[in-house]
């Protein structure tokens, strides 16, 4: 029997995957599991997009251009222009979700063993794409106590060596919800220009910024035309994760013509998803006002609720729909398993993502979890209630366990 | 300005891409271009699939399971079972078209520098996926004079070395339309077992076999449970190339659990395409009878027409919807450019794919072209008329050119 590849062996599993059997067991035991572990919003997809699918009247579902429908790219360029970003349709390749855009960007820009600096904690699948492209991710740690703000410029300088070829940020961030301010972007701009690096920015949560703060895209940074590459997606913006439509955007013509070769090899992005994505460009402003207001009140319920629990710390995120929280436990992973496996409160339990998988450095995030506030407010309130009680109960269980062990040890 | 990657630089362009500007010029000059160069059928997508899209009534276009809808995988398993293939739903991962299935298979099974033997001419994008995965393609040449039959087993043995990890076939073949017979598959079975290799088979044209011949899947070969991996797709079967739905199918559990990690990293295959693909499983048999009859008569018009032109040789393909033809010219590429650029017959010209790009060995296929018979019969007849006249005219043009050069040379 032939062996699988080293790369396949090394590919990381999803950080929440090992909890799935415990969640299934909880459901089987008759409990309702409140899923705070994944970013699948319950928000409705805009009606214009759903209607476009219903009205699809072609007789053949054909390939599109490898870069996506011309009309869609032109429409998307206008969307960026409406955000004061200088983007032409030729600066856009439509991809199979943001995922493919990241992979294309890595394969286009980096050779195997090249290093890419990423503030950690970061979206766990970056590890997978880096492994596929042979790229080494070099984490630069951000801390809960600083609300995950970007470290000072000196910390970056320490990490940069002759193999460093780029920096990747997610803004606003998954898993932290951190929203970069103009000063931080200016810091990145300086580093990137000084070292001639690529700057990748995953801006798929662009629409979701709170407390009156604006989103600043790296495409607005002066002099970065040849350095800046953004990864975008319709998944979260229009709550249509299943459309699998993303985009790679850059003014660097070499990057775009090279990425086009990767795009041509896989023929075209999904036609039906593009129909939905293009129609979604006509989503009324009211939709975003409502969705943002909804996420904002969910955020406040979740974050204020978490901070009201003794021993829990949760910085208030400025964007996206995730929050990181430190729990008064030794191992968040054990706790996440226990709460599914051995605990319920009034017939409910909670699934969370242990944060360790979002860190590349060892032993970080062991007491942290990521929570997504993509569920309706009542569920979030219930989740807080479950967590509050679980965190009271958990130490007693541990004590009981350790006494039991003591007895056996005698 | 930072440089792009070596891989990006080395990525091949589509073999027909350089002809695109000439086709555009032909259209601008007022000519109609008959596109025999691409496999985008004009056949209608089954009504059940189109209707399923129109009836899509979910309010949120959600992610699916990373391996695809469970119901779709179960339905697809039944489809294979109806072909007498022992496939369970757990042996299937739904992918972004056949393209992603090939890439997943390569990344799962091979380390960089591992060698994969492929009968040439082969589907040009295999080069791209191999490059992305770092795999070396080792071509084993098949010849037009043999109608592209598989070479004898000794030729394979000569190619096999300590780096050889697999064999990849396309059955029926793109670009040759070659349909493997049972003996050939038995030969492959023996080699694969003797050398403990993976056997990949791209079977996306499975439905299109002609002249009463049956398709033989590698999944039916005894003792290959851990070696056989098939790549499949709905693109051609149901004429829905734009759905971007394919599948990776194998009984090898290590392969499937590893490929699943690649699948999880990109989250999920397109939801709307899956809706269409799942519905298409209920396509009535009549659809395939009609479509096959249509392709068969198109094949005969094209192939018989080509062979009726002096100096043209075109073996009759047993499957798919491509034919390879040798033309009485020194350079098929120059001829393909000339016919777009400088020739038209009654307002029509023809776009073909020069075959050189389908060979990995240098200097092969220089006089060959690939033609797709995916257009209606009248267009194919017109294309033959254009070609017949063009091939009469072309030598005169060359003579005139060379005289002109002679004059200037004096």
C-alpha cells in the first residue's frame, strides 16, 4: 500500500475538529449545543442575491472567464471605489472563496522556505495554506492584555531576516476581532517599504467595524501599489459563505498576471456563486445598517456577559464577529471538552474553539477560547448563563477528580 | 518591488491563450470564429438541475460539510453503485471541480520531486497542478499512428525508478478521446501492484463512450482498493462546467482522511453547485441517450470530414468529445495563428488548440491540433469547409512569403 505525502501528514486538522465527537455526544444525550465555535452567521443573505439565483434563466451553466465575470469584476471595482479605494476591474481575480485567494497569493509571491510574518493568534487555516505553498509562517505575538494590538515596530524588525518576504494581517481580525488603526497601518507601510516585502491583508470582515470606527484598507496606503494584496470574500459580508466567492485584489501587474495562471489552471470560479455575488452588489445600505446593529448588540451581550463572569477577561473587539476570552481554567481545551462531555445547564451546553490552535508559538492561548457572535441574542444570553454556571461547577469537578485520583494513588 | 515566486514564473500558460488575441482580431475584422478549441459544450444542462436552482429556498447560503452535502455524497455513491462500482459515501469528497480533486490527490499522495507517469498527449492543466504540488510529470508517449493506444508494459518499466510514485490516466482521454480497453487497464493494474504505485484516473468523460463500447473504471480493478483514486466532475456529464463540482473518490482510508484535511482548510465546495449536482443525479436516462447520440453524430461529421481533407489524419476517438488531427503543415501553431489572423472563408474562420501544449516531451505534436466537437452539427460542417479551403490556400501563402523573403534577401 503506497504511503501518503509528508505534506498530507503534516497538514493541520481544524482546531475544533477533535471537539466534534463531544458535541455529537452532548446532542445525543438530549442537550442543545449552542455553537459559538464557528463563523457561520444566521443572518439572512440579501434578498437581491437569493432572487438572482431564483431568476437564473440560462440553459447551460457555463464556465466563466478564469478571472470571473467581466461584469462582476467591473461591479466589484465600483464597490471598492465607493470605499475610496483605487481599484480597477483588471486588479481583481474572482476566486473560490477567500481561501483560494490566500493560496494563490502565497503561491504567486513566495518560494518554499520563504517566511511570512503573521500576528498571532491568527486564522488557523493560514497554517494549512502556508503548508500547501511551502511557506514558513513566523508568528509575531499579540496579547489579550493589550486587546491584541500590533506590537511595536522593533518586534517586527527582530523577526525579519533574509528569508522574510511578507507580512499577513487580517483586518478586522479573526479570531481577535481586532481592528487596526491608521498608525498601525502606517507602521506596516514603513516596514514593508523598507524591506521590500509583500503585505497581504485579509479584509473579508471589512463591513463590520463598530463604535463609529472606520476600516482602513492597505489599498489606501501610499506607495504600496506593488506590495499590497488584499484577500476578500462575499461569505461574511452578505452572509453567503456557501457561495464560495472571494477575490484577490492588487495593483501589482506581475502578481496579477501570475495569479491568473493559477486561476486558469482551475478554469473558473463558481458561476452560480458569482451570479449571487454580483447581484449582492446591489444590496441596499439598510441591510448593512441592520446587520451591523445586530452584530453590535450581540457583541455587547456576549462581551459584557463574559466580563461579568468572575475570572473571565474578554477585550471588546472593534470589528468582525469574534471575541477572544481568557477563562479561569488551566486548560481551555479540557474545559471546552468537559462542558460538552460532562456538563449541561437547563438542557443547554456550549461549543467553543480552544484558542491554542490559533497560535503558532507553543504554549500560548492555553487559557483562551474564541467565540463567534453569529447567533441570535437569546442564544448568546443563554450561552453566558451556561458558561457562568459551568465555570462555577468546573473547579469542584476537578477537585473531586483529583481526590478520586488521590484515593486510588494510596 | 518584491519579486514573484519561481513557481509562479514557471506556471504554464494555457496552450491556447496566445491565440486569443488573434481570435479577437478575427472577430473585429467581421469574421465569425468557430470555436473548436475549448470543451465548453452547448448541450443544455438537465432541466432537473436548472429547476433545483430556481427552487432554492434557503434564506442563508451556508457552508456545507467540507466533504460536501451528506445527501449528495450518498446519492453519488448510488450513482457509482449503478455502474457496478463499490463506492460508499465515505469514499467521496466533493471538490471545486475535477481540478481541485486532482490537486488534492497530488498533494495527498506525493512529495516534491516524486514522479508521476502520464501518457502524453495529456490535459495541459495537469502540468499546472503538478507544478503546484511540486510533482514531476514523466510522460510516456502515445502516438497518433496507434490511435493513442497505451504503449506496451515494457515502456512503462523503462520509466519507473525509485522516485516513481504513481500513474495518471484520463479515460476517456482529453485531448485524444482515447477509451482504454480492459487489457490496457489490466496492464496498469499489474504495474501498479508490482511497484506499489498510486493509480489516478480522471474519469470525467465516463458517460461518453461510443460504438457500443463500455467504460471501465479503475475502481473495478481487483486488489487496487488502496491504490486507485478517481477524479470525477459534473462539468461534462451534465453540461454544467460552471457549477464547479467535482469529486475525489477512493477506498484508501489514509488518502481520504488526508485529503479531508486539505478540504477542511478551504472550508467547503460551492453550495449552489452542489444543489445543481445533487438534483442532476435524477437526470432521466433519455437525456444521456440523446446527448450521446448527438455527440456521436458530431464526432462522425468532424472526424470523417477531417479525414476527407487531403493530408489530414484523424483517428476516430472512442469517447469524450475531442479529436486529435495531424495536419499537412510544418507547424500547427503557425497554421492555427494564420487561419485566425489572415484567413477566412465565406466570413468564417476556425479556432483550434495546437497540440504541442498537450505534450511534455519536446518537439512532439508540432503538426497536430486538438478539436472539440461540442458545437452543433452545422457549425462543424462549416468548420470542415473552412479548414479544407484553408489547407489548400496555406501552402500558396507560405510560397508567396518565401519568395518575398528571397527577393529581400538578394
